[in-house]
């Protein structure tokens, strides 16, 4: 039997992320978003896992997908900023951090 519950796959991915098993987490997040492509947390989780594997440029693509789902997703703005910072794209990183702070102020 194949599990088609995106929340279960997302939660498994989050647990594997905490265990530093990022390849496996990435697979789970992928399963979650294949079930529900609007699952912003799944796209964000994929970005986190890919960033932990050292591919910050690719991680940006997944943070952007999460932000398409919700442009007020503060965690995605923050982690996009971190990835940009690591890539030496400081002005872009600062812009992301500023957007995250602005969101926090309105919550």
C-alpha cells in the first residue's frame, strides 16, 4: 500500500532533517509535494535539505516555490536570505531578511 498523505510524508521529512539524514528527507519532501504541489512547507523543506547538502543555488529555487505559494512565509524569506548570504549575494540576502522582518512586524 502506498501512502498518499502529504502531511505524513512532510512529517517524516522533518524528522529525517532533524536526524541529519538530508537525502532521505529530500525524498520525503518530494513525495509530499508530488501529492500536494501547493504545500509550501514541503517546498521549503526541500530547500532546507538541499542547502544542508551544500547546494545553495538549487535551494533558492525551492524557497522561491514556497514563496509562490505564500509570499508572507517568513521562514522561506529567512532561509532564502541565508542561502544568498552564503553565495555572497549580500544585497539580495538583505532584501530577503528585510521582507521577513516586515512580515514579523505585521503578525
